[in-house]
C-alpha cells in the first residue's frame, strides 16, 4: 500500500527545510519580500518607470533591483511548489502555492513595462549603454533582448498580456489536478486473479511485467479512464494551445513554433529537420519492433508488449541505495570534483524525495532555485528504469548546480533546448558502465535492450509527440475545430507510422494524448530528441578524448544561459544546426539492434 505523506521518513524526503523550516518562516519572508497589501506591490521597481533612457546607471540599477526581487520570489515559489507536490491535496501547501503563483503573476504584470521601455531606447543609444561599465554584467541579456524588438509591444499592451496570463494558466492547472489528484485508477487483475493497485507509478512497472494479462489490463484500464473524459480533456488541451496561439499572434510571430523558438535564437528548421530525419530513418525502429516480436514469440505484438524486457536475466529489483551507488560510480569520466558534489548531494544533503506516497505528484523531475540545492522528485519502485531516472534527474541537478555556482542569477538558468543534454549524458554514462560490467551475454543483451528502449522513448517517441504537438498548433492556427475524434485519428495515424506493420495498434492508444502533461508546455518535447542526439555526440567526445574534451563539457554545464543554446553546444563540440547528430543517433540505434539480435541468436 502507498503510504501517507506524514509517514515518510526524513532520510527518504528532500531537505526542503533548508529553504524554510516551516510555512511560518515562509510567510514571514513573503511579507518581507512583498510589503504592500494592495497594488502596486513592487513600488520600488515602478519608481524607475520612464527613466531608463536617461543613463546606463539608471538601467543597471533597475535590472539589479528587478533580478534581486525575482530571485526572492523564486525561492518562495520553490518551497511552496515542492511542499505542494509532496501531497497535492494538503491544504496549507496548496494555498501557499496558489498565493505565490498569484504574486508571481502580479510581479509579471507590474514589471511588464520594463522590456518595452528598454526597447524604446533607440538602438544606437542602447548599443552605447551595453558597452558602459555599469552594464558590463548584462551585455548578453540586453543583446538578446534587442533581438525581440519586432515582437515586443508597447508597455500598455505588454501589461494586458501579463494580466491575462494567470487566467490562461487554468487549462494546465486543471489538467494537473484531474490527472494527478482526482483520477483514481482502481485495481487490475493479473493472470492469477490477484488484484493490484493501479497508479501512475505502478503503471510503468506493470507494463514491464512478464505477466501479459497484467500488462494488458493496466494498459486498457488506465487509458480508458482518460478516454471516458475525452471531451473535457480535449477542451483543456485546446485551451492551452489557444493560449500559445494568443501569445504568438499578440507578439506578431508567424506561428506558435516561431514564438517558442525565436527568443532562444533557434531556427524552426531545427524542429522540422528532426522530424524529417526520424521519418526518413524510421525503418530502424521498425527493425527493432520486428526483432521484439520474434524474441517474445508472439503471433501479435500489441502496444502493451512493447515495454516488457525481452531478456530477463538482469531484470531484478534495486534498493534506492544501490541505485545511488551505480549512478555516482558511473560519473567517474567527469572527474573527481563532479563525483564528490554528486555524492554529497545524494547521500548527505538529501537532494531526493525518493518514494511514492498518497497524492504525491507522479513522475520525476529536478527542481530548485538559485538559493537552494537541487531537488529531485522521484517515485522509486526499484526497477532498472528507476535507476536510469535517478541518473537522468541527477544530470539535470548537476547542470543546475554548476550553472548556479558559476553564473550570476540572471544567467543561472539554462534554456530548455540544452536541458536534456546533461540528463541523457548521465544515462549514457550509467548504461556504458553497466554494459562494461555485465557478467555474461544475457546480461549484456538485457542492457543493450534497455538502451534501445531508452532511445526509442527519447528519440522516436518524443519526435512522434513533437509531430502531434505541431499538428495541434497548426490546426488551431488554421481555425480547424479541435474535437476528440480529430485528436484520436491523428494520434492513431502517428502510432501506425512510427511502430510499423509488426505492431497491433490497440484502440485504447487513441486516448494516450490526453494523459501527456508535456503537451501543455509548448514545444518542449522535441528537445528530448535533440538532447539525446547531442548527448550521444558529447559522450563519445568525452569518453574517447582527454582532459580538453572533459573540460569543454564541464564548461558547458557551467555556462547557464550566458549565450545562445546552439552556440553553447557548438563550444562543447556538437552542431545541432545540422541533421548529423540525429542521424548518427539513429544509426547507433540500428547498430545496437543488430548487436542485440546477434547476442540473442548466439549459441
């Protein structure tokens, strides 16, 4: 049975009290940060309005105050969000999360004039300002902001957009509440008639179980639960995409995709080239599915058969402590400093909230803020996939740690485009370590199959999601009515193409789009695919190179958002403007499939 949050031991929970010992201390800091009880809440910032064009010193003082205030709000938000995710139904944490979210929106509204006023400074004067000593630490920030001049509105219009943003959060928040808290999936029966609790956490475990009846029942029951709410979930997703379209049109972008990529200086051809490269090489995935069907000895390979390990010699349970050791040891190629920081974080500083509890947020993530250690949410069940999830989130957390300790606050967050590089790099380190230490061909085969599954989920599946997301936004842009039937048909069509003729596309998969939280983020998922491709290229450079290659990678982790993401990856040694990294990753997938086939047919 899943435990209540109050029964979770301290050693199994993250050290959130390092931020604030309790909500009383949090509330005290909130009052200190937001002194006013009515608008304007951030009067000190508003005092600079209309004065930024006067001198570089005025602009520097405003930016310093703005980022100092935002930094304090981020700390407050981080604590409330982490506490809320511990138990989504706990009232105090829920109110705190709602309160700080509201304040954040008010902060955005009251500071929405800043960017328009900076961009109202004529370009020649702004160039002179940027070269001034007072703004030396903000030069890249101001240069990248200048790129947004064609897409920045006047102060009044920017204020209206910021004012609308809180209301426009409703679709995503409602989806999260329904999916993570309200939905109960009951119990499923295995082949022996034993009832098992079905949750977000156990769903992935059951799909990997050798009991085919359990797999099928879990797959059918969970997806049909979402399907029974298809009309409501369609409206929520459509509302979120309408929000993206509103922002794109209001900011004078041609499409939602342009609006998502242009601010980070990423051309839309990167997105479309990813889809094109995967589509043109989809035979590699079809070859793997054909092998899976043959090895499992099935007349029909269903979608609920596509996750179960096809080699069972290494499919054992791991304790959380064993997972920690494996992840820490695998990072040896990154040097002693990296290993020491990670070891302290996992073992001493309690970065991780380890196990599932009642009403805890599902899935896994890495979080934190400039004034905290990294925090990792896990729902650890003891399967090998959980070990890789820990490696993945530890990669994010180390990226955050290095960025925050080597960059000023305003450059300390890295962009989404590079976010998945460090995480998948660490997964690759773990996999190669495990393969190297495999005791026999069966263990090696199992691990290669795990690597193939990881690449399938990250490269092929996320690209399929990226296609679906592009379809959704294009439909809204063309004023095509979004109905459950349209979404189901498109999702089924994509599954048929990606899985190929050797897989039975079960009707329940038509509802899967309605349970994917990433579709609410706005062109996020493609970066998993570009990330794994970049990580594979960088892993090869680091592990086959020397100190220079390792230092280049560590410097990439330290860079935060101090340059455009494409340029940061170029400095590290990979060019994502070309299709080569994606094509090389797919080529590796194909070779691993061939190697797996040889191992499984070896006498």
